[in-house]
């Protein structure tokens, strides 16, 4: 299952392909359009993930989502956060 960041990276990579296919010497507008459709899909999924997770990280309590909803979005859209290390904490 892809994460929000992986959808974003895939959209960027595919967009570069679209630019080459649409503007290159051997342009193929039909292929460019087909890949552009995938770009929109990946970008939309990345945006949904970022939107669902951003309100809570901005200090709102789980963005108005229930705990179950928040856990589902965090599992589907987020990467595993690195542990927070406090100076002098050996944990």
C-alpha cells in the first residue's frame, strides 16, 4: 500500500515523463495524456493524505476525526515517524 509521500514522489516522476512525451522530439500526445491521468490520481491521493494528517499536526485534536478514523488515515497515509529523542534520554 502506498503512502502519501510515495504518491507524491510517483506523481513527480510521472510528470517528468509527461513533459518528455508532450514536448520532446518524439512527442506522443496520446501517451502523455494517459500518463497525465495517472499523475492526477497520485497527486490527489497525496493531497488527501496530507490534508487528513495536517490539521492534527497543526495542533488540532485529530482534526475532528474519531480515534478509529485517525488511526486508519495515519496507517494508510503516513510514514512511521522517527522517535523523538530528548537530551539525556537513553530510551
